[in-house]
């Protein structure tokens, strides 16, 4: 082999090893890049998981408070922008049924003498009855509709069909318990401004003769509202305080740990307009023939607002002073 052939052979070996080295280096570089990419993705995932865990377990209350306060502020602006209430001449007359036979039947069935005493002030009685309902029937959107809507049959429903039900059925049950103790009250549906928001809330409005005022009572979400001095607030007063920025103190019926962050925001959206039966009493939504000729809903709206999905036989009014006026006495019979 001459020198030229030798160098050519040596060069081929060198170039082959160089190519092999380059291939190996490229493979190793690709593996390193993939490893780096995997570590980067893993790092991002770990950061995301850590953020979620922090939000869920460490900053959960702060996140909830921020979102709820944002919603509350937005809804309060809608209340501020709503038309004013103005007097009108719309004809209606609220009436409340008195039935001594049904009252006695309810008191005996529920053993209400173990829940309230005749010497208690009206508000203490009302709180005790609401607490009795809340302790025995939690909130839920029932899957099976109750066929009968009166206090005794609703109670039987929770014992044999579903253990819980929604705010409307809560309010109907509490309505009749309150009536059986001679406490004037009506259940009021509280609506949002947004026609695409199908969620509303139903609560009891209780008349307190000692204070000559109405008070909101919510056995479904276990609460009532007070001012800074401890005086119970009505729905009208709650609405005014949201608009004016004055304090509302929410009190729990059951859970003393409730901070009411969500509840406070929830009410800010459901105080835009209201509807209630003109005539109410036992079996109001239980096909009671006593109401055949008394089936109107009275609807309080801000001026310039017409409501939506109104109940049949609705009568609209913008006169808040009459809608929230002191009630007449319980009437003996309704025909």
C-alpha cells in the first residue's frame, strides 16, 4: 500500500467515526432537549397544581370573597340605576286567612307547644319556628315535585319521598306554621333584574306588631337580617341599605360559622323586583277552593320595568309604600 492509499484509508476511518460521533451527539442532544422540555412542562404543571391547591385550601376564602364582592358591586349598581318607586292607583288589597280549625290541627300535628310558648314575643316565636323548619329540612332542588303543598303534607313529603326541598316549599311550610301561631306573614318571591337569570329566591315576610314593621325570615338559607342595633330588617329595608351602602348584619339560624359572603352577594341580585299573592293563607298553593276567586299576584317593580315570566293574573305596581304597608288583621274566611 502506498502512502496515498494509506492516508485515504485513514481519512475514511476518521470521517466515519466523525459521522458516528455526530449522530451520537445529535441523539444525545435531542434526548437532552426532550428531557428539558419534559422538565419544563412538569414544572409548569407543578406550578399550576400548586396554584390550584393554594386557591382551594389556602386562599379559598379570599378568592370567594373577591368574586362575591365583585358580583355584589355589579348588582348594587343595577339597583342604583333602577327606576324609582312612584305612587299609583292600582287597585289591590292584601288579605290573610284565619282558620282556627286548621291552626289547631297544625299546632297539634307538629307539637308546636314544644317549639314556642304563648308568652314569647312575635319575633322570638318566628325565629323558633324557622329554626325548627331549618333543623329538620335542609335546602335542595327536589327531583320529584310535591303533589300537595300544605304544611302537613310537605312535612310528610320529606319523611317519605325526598328529605329536602327548595326555598318556595320552605316558605309555604313556614308560612302555615306562623299562621297557626297567629303570626301574620306572606311568602314573597324576590327576583333579579336579568331576564336570563332564572334563579330567584322565596322567603317569608313576618309582621312584628311590637315593632310595627315587617321582617325577612329565610328558613331555606338559614338566616335573617338586622341593622347595626339588632332590629330585624324587611326586604324593603334591605334593598335600601344595599343602595345606600349602609350595613346589613346577617344572623344564622343554625350555623354560627357562616360568614355570609355568598349570601350577601346573593341578596344583592334578588332585590330588584318582587311578587306575592294578594290573598294568602292555609293551602294557598294546594288547590284550595277558597282561593278560586282570589288568585292574583301583586308585583312590585321599579318604574320603567315590566318584569318577565310573570305569573298568571299578575297586577303590576310601582307603589312601594302600599306594597309594604302594615297588614290588615287576619280575616276569618275567604270566598
